[in-house]
C-alpha cells in the first residue's frame, strides 16, 4: 500500500514537473519570437507591421496611446521583477515556473504593443550619406548583439526561466547566490541596457513615432535600473555599493578601488 502510494506520488510529481518544464520552454519560444519581431518592428525589417506602418491618427492621440503602451509594459516588467511580488505570486504559481511566467507576461505586453502601436511617420532626421546610414545600421545590430551577449554572460537559461524548471524536473537545489562581474560587467554595470539604448536610438530614419518609443523606453531604462540597483544593494550590501563606485552604470568606465 505504502509502496503504491509512493510510486503514484513520485509519478505525479514527475508529470507535474514535466508540465512545468514544457510551460517554461513554450514561454521561452514565445519570448524568442517576440524578441525577433521587436528587432524587425523597430528596424522596419521583414514584419507585417513596424513602428512606422499602419493608419496614421492625430499626433497627440497617437503619442498618448504609444506612451501608455510602453508604460503598461514598464509597470508589468518592473512590478513582477520585485522580490516582494515574487514572494506573493509564488503562493499562486509554483516556484519553478515563476520566472517563466514573468517572461511570458513581458512577451504578451510587447505583443500588445505591436498590435496597438500608433505610427507617427513625420521625420525627425533622415541620414542621406550612405556611409552614415551603414554606420547607424551597424550600430543598430551591434546594440541587439550586445543585449543578447549579455544574457549569456550571466545565465541565459536562468534569466528566461528555463534553469528553474530544469531544477524542478531534476530535483536539484539552486546554486548559492554570488556576486560576479564577468567580462563586460567589469567596465559597465548594465551592458544589456546599454545594448538596448544603442538599438533604440541608432536608426538612419528617425520618425516622431520612433522618437517617442526611444525617449519613453530610455526613461524606463533609467527608472528600472534604479530599482534594480536598489535590489542588488539590498542583497549584496557593501560589495555592490563598492561596485557602483568603481564601474559606470550605462557608459563604460572603470575607477581604481
């Protein structure tokens, strides 16, 4: 009787953890597709709707809608990343899929932005020189490359919720939380955000709609960075405070300790 109960319980837990793993993998695939669409959306490349396409409405109305869409993403992205929210949400959502749920919700907010985005096609600047256009396009791709590279410098699988699901499936314990500064983190505290900023601003054709996107996202990056650094200082204490004094936040710089 006890052996049958234990077998059923073990089988049930394995099936449940397998579902968590599949859920996390699906969330990751949705994120990848959304990320690729964002590159095309902002760069007007190979997507059915980009940042400058669609029906043009009154500039003020479009601006308010676009800022509201980015703000909605920013609120979701920041609130769900806070430790207090994580503790509350794991009362409803199993811990192995908490991060995957965060990634999925962020992707859904971006998809909503793609659908509802209001274009404002009036030009702010248009680079005429082929050399300048090539340089700006190169910076655009370099920005995305930097953002993606940074995810692998820390832990790509953990950042997007896969490692947590694998731990649940294989019943392993999380590794101790250590403060590390691999590679680019030795000269800039937030290389991923630097990559995003480069990608948001580097374009040979800057429209008002694109400018609204870049300005609003830049403001959010500064706010989000401030919140993230408060969390890091709380977790790592003096070690992180010293790091803040030595390394630039978004512009590469390094001071001697």
